[in-house]
C-alpha cells in the first residue's frame, strides 16, 4: 500500500464501480468516506468493502440517499476529492421515469452544493454513462468524442426494452465500446490526480460489433452455447458509433486490459458461479 494521499468521498460505494474504485483508492493510500443507501428491514452484506485491505483504518461508511440530497454532506465533509458514482437504478421499472430522473438530478445537485459549501473539496468527478454520447440521432463518424451529446427524444423513440429479442436488438445497437472495470477505476484516480483535468472524458479501451463478439466467444469458448455470427445478422439495423478515448490518452492515461482479458476474466467468474450453460 502506498503512502497517505488524503481523504476522498465515493458515493454509491456498494456498487460494482464504486467498490472497485474504493479498493484501488485504499491501495494508493487514500482515506475513503463512502455512502450507501439504508434499507429498513433489509440488512445488506458489505463484507466485500469492510474486508478490503486497509478498510479497517481508512474506510468510513455513511448512510445517504439521492432522494435526500443533504444526506451526503457528512460523507463529503473533510474530503479533497469527490467521486459521484451513485445513480438510481430501477431494473424492475416500478417507478415513473420522472421520479427516477428527478431523484438523479436533485441528488447530483445536492452533492455539488455540498462540495461548494465545503472548505476542502478541490475536485469532483461525476461518473456518467456511454448513453450520454451514443444516441445523438445524427450521422457521426465511426467514433464519437466528448463533443457529442445524446438526444433524449431520439432515445425514447428507439423503445429498446422487453424480452430476449429486444435484448439482442439492444446489443446490436452498440458498437460494444468496452473498458475493464479496473481500467475504469484507475482512470477515475488518474483524473483526480491529473492537474489539468477538465470537462468530459470518455473511458473506452476496446470495441467490437455483436457479430465479432459472437465469433470471438464461440471460437474461444466452444463449450458454451454462444449465438453464431450468422444468427446475429438479423439484429444489425441502426448502429451507434464507437467511443474515442483520445482526450484521456493524450492526458497520459494508459489502459492495461485488452478485450480478450476482459472476456477471459468475465467467463472465468461466471463459470465459477455457475451462470454459464454448457453445450450438451
């Protein structure tokens, strides 16, 4: 573990990105104040956080909720940097879009206000999504950069939701710009420490079409039931651009993982957990 780096806040620390970011921050010597949403009547196992090396000395966990923006103030107090990773996710689509959107916006504004009122915060890194870039509804080059913004009305018109057929159609829309979660966490820390960081940064190390993905997986993992490239052709339709990481790379950041390593690790994890179905 490296030397003392100061104190930072990570919102949404129990999530996939947030927890990995916390692990890397602790390794680099940062003290971390993170947040999680309390859920009365349901105890969440956070051993994957509290068991991290250095967590007992350098990790504090606060209860906070995007529905109560001021609840993040305590976690932000005393921090020099804030990573806003938390986002309201409603996988079961139980809440109206307007409520989820309002919670996200109000929560982000509340966090930014807490940072402004703080006497210590020097930098805020707000984690967004490729969805903010991929769906502009206009003809763009093969790769989109930070100047491109998605169009909300265009996204709604796509109506991509439903069963398996819709899921495949959704995948076909994406040029499958990808990044390993460890590279993503490292990029967050890089931008915290990079003195000239400003504006938006795309973090995407590799890309392939869904047909290329099918071919790659079928060739490397024949023991699993992988849709063939030919069977995926019917989902070609509308295509999104790839994502260009030139700005991040020009700043000095370097990716460690190729798409092969991403898939190898993902397949190994799913194999160990029994999520993958064997042929035969």
